[in-house]
C-alpha cells in the first residue's frame, strides 16, 4: 500500500488557538487567542491500531479506545493525523470527555430521515483514508490525549470479509515549543495578532470559538 505522509508544520512556524493557557491552566485561565512557536521536531511517528472487538453486523458500535500512549512529555506537543480503514466510522473525543465534530444541536433519529448522532460528525475512510490521512489533531501534555468510539458499517464494504475490526493509524510529529507571551515578545505578538505573521489556526480539543481566517 502506497502511503502519502501528512504535511506537518515546519519548525519555526506558528500556530494559534483560543482558550486558556493549555500548559499552565491554573495560573493563566483567561480565554483569549494564544500563539505558539514550533521549535525542532522529531518524526513522523506511526501508531497503527485495531479495536479488540470483532463484529459481523452492520452499523455496530464496537466500543472505545483511549490513546494514553499519545500523551507527549512535558515540554513537547504532538501534531497528529488520523487515517481510517474502510468500513470504520470514528467518533473523536479530545480530550477523552469532550466529543469534537459534534453538531450544536442534538441529532437524534427522527422519521423519515432516521439520522443517528453516531453517524454524524465522524471521521471515515472517505474523509481521511489510511493511505493519505487528512484529519488533524494537536495533543498537549497533561492527559489531553484523544479517545475514539468506533462504528462499523459493514454494508458499505464490498469485496472484503464481513467480519472485521475497526482499524486505523495515527501519524504524529513531536515538537518542542514556546508560548508567545505579549510582555516577553511584544513585537512578535502584535504582528501575529494583526496577521502580519502567518499562524495556523487549531484547537487542543473541545470546540473552536475563533473564526478561521
């Protein structure tokens, strides 16, 4: 299988997010736009996985897996991409108790549509195939690693065994970083705030409140 390695951020580039200080939330809980400079990096790291439950029925929820192994050490963070094998629908939580890709309203089965929340806001092979992962996460230290709940839709599989396991792969890059503080780097912070220096919008989980430019 030919694999296209995801496009990871280059050392020296900047990322931005809205929220508290993810690295020191107790002393700095203010919700605001923050900037991070990425320093040197190592990788890509590969983490293939399969859920332990084997299923034979279509539209089957097959449990969850929490990726504690993806927690970076203090002073590091990960940029990670999720690649999905055919037939699997992954519900992503980041951190473990905060589902992302979720609609603002509750989606429940309503005739005649029969739309189930378990198949809305999910990552599938179509959006992020295992051969070319597209779905991106950023993982900081402090037990903020992701959790996946898996759904198998066996009727979508053609020419493959109907008894399968939900599977995928994480590709990750490990970075050292520095948080851009307004007092310490006022000129850089000002140019970042005014978009004179480009920065990549992202989130460390939950939802993003910033309008992406």
